[in-house]
């Protein structure tokens, strides 16, 4: 056992990256708990809908795709503020970090409130436009659920941005606690409103909204508390414009990448709407189980920005490059059991979310098909987040946009609709997309282009 641990440490190069390893060890346990809690919040809705009807699973599953796009959009946008504050904190520039946190909150709230208001007004025609081919019962469930969840983007932004500030300061324990509260309240409210009070899909949507609101209030309160190192500090005029420009230089490409990537998922969901209720439900089950299996790799994915960002604040390119290589190799090690879980636990995992034999069969095959691609996630997810942490965000946006539409969307249309593979085409193109991005990002990493580009974007003293 000791020899295996020694080999792993040598492979990961932990000894040469003690500070990054220390940051990771301090942050990782809390982040894993946070990821487990986050998965529970998203998946408990699908689980409870399994007790209502297949149409309810399909309706909630469709809107979970929309919710995921909105949530991830503002999580990506919040990367701009997280990177800037992490670099300032890593360089010991606390006053600048406080002003950057104020600028990030102001900017993000303005954008998220406007988007959420527009989406609420247009929610019914929006759902009919996207999912009009689905059965009427599925559409009704989708509209009911979305009426509540469409109000969450400003709340998600507050939660992600404030937790990003805390991680930039090296604190992952409070974000973990807030996440646990978020998900415990979400599960409790879901059980109460959906099953006990028999509010069905409406209760599930309301529980989602209330739990996210609670997390947003708690995380903001933690950032505004006296004594917090990166507590927002008012800035205006030229300084505000400088901070907003720096935030947008990272946040906009990150959000654009996310929007293009998840926009492709939305188009795929539209394709799926015409494939039948069983295929829609199976894809929802696949996403839920896949999310559970990927908890450890996603924890590393979200920590790449604050860990590498803090390293970048030191201004040593070789130090930053070594730290990202360390995270890259550690993630590769962790993807081995993740891949094994997709292969060996596909059927029991699917049975957690559906009792319908056809849905379980389709979802299980999808999970098994993804096994080979699961080990490529270190290159496709960790590397681009490391690039963003030093300010190199545009390249990932261009690559992700190209592969999302060129491989996922067109591939799903060809394989899924023209060749009749249905939902199986979704997982095959998702895996191929992962593999291509891993190769492209690995080439950029080894060439060092990301460091040269990122250095130009980093804030000046």
C-alpha cells in the first residue's frame, strides 16, 4: 500500500508542488462534500418525479437541462471575479481584491436580474419553441417547473460568486456548509412539498427556488461579515471601470464558452423531444448518474481556478505550469475509478432514478458507452480551467464552441436522428467531444501558449 502511495506521489509530482498540494488538501474535502450536496439537490427532483409519472421525469428532466445552462452560465461568469480576487490574494494585494469583489458583485447582479426577468416573461413560448414535439403532459410539467426555477439566476450568481471569493481567500469550509444547507433544505422542502403536501411538480420547483434563495443569502452574509479578508469595498470611477474590464476579459469568454457548450445541449434536448418519453427520461437518468460518479473529478475541476489563480498571483510562470501539471495528473488518477463505476454500476445507478425497465435499459447502456471517455476528463476540463485562472479564457471559448456544435450537435443529429441511434448518439458524441478537447488543450498546455496569453490579461499592481 505504501509503495502504491509513493508511486502516485511521484507520478503526480506532489513533492515538487507542495504549496499547491497543501492548498488542494485543505480545500478538497470541503469541495467533495459540496459536490455531493449539489448532486443531491439536482437529482432528488428526478428521483421524486419517478414516484409520480414518466411524464413528470421527462418534464423536469427537460427543464433541468435549461436550469443547468442558466446555473452554469452564471457560475462561469463568476469565474472572472474569482480569478481576479484569487490573483490579488495570492499576490498579497488585499485592498485591490476587496475592490474587485465589489465590482464583480455589482456587474453580475445587474446582468443576472435582467436575464432572469426576460426569461420569466417569455417562459411559456420559450418552452413550446424548444420542446413542442414532446407529449402534452411533458410540456405541462415543464412549464409548471420552470415557472419557479427561472427566477434563480441572480440567486445562483450570488451563491457562486461569494463562494468564489471565499475560495480565493483559501476558505472552502464555509462554502461547504452553505452548500450542505442549500441541499439539505432542498431535499427537505422537496419531500414536504412534493410528497407530503402532494404539490407534485409545482412543489419541486418551489423547493428548488427557496433552497437556492437561502444559499444566496447565507453566502452573501458570509462575504459581507466584518473581518472577511476579501469583504467587498466600494470603488467607483476609473477604478471600477478597470476592474469591470478585467472581470469581463475572463468572465465573458467563460460565460460565452459555457453558453455555446450548453446551448448545444439545448439543441440536443430539442432533438431528444421527438425521440419519445422513454429516451427523454433515460437521458435525464444518465445525466443524474453520471453526475454522481463524477463527484471527485468535478471537485478538482472547480478547485482548479482558485488553486491555480493563487499560484498565478506570485508571478512565476514555471511555478504555475508545474501546479497545473500536478492537478492534471491527479485528476487522471481519479478518473480510473470513475470509469470503472460507469461500467460496473450502470444498472444499479439507473435503478435509483427510474423503475421503468425500458428507461433503465437505455440509461445503463449510455453509462457503459461513456466508460472509455471518462478517463479523458483531466485534459478536457482541468486544463481549460487552469488556463482561465491565469487569464487565458478566449481560447477555451473558441474550442468548446466549435466542438459543442461541430461534434455534439451535428453528430447527434446525424447519428441520433438520421441513423436512428436515439439517445445513444448523445453519449457517443459527448465522449468524442471530450476526447477532442483533451487533445487540443494538452497541446496548448505543453506549448506554454496559455501562460504567454494569460500574462497579458493579469491585473497590474
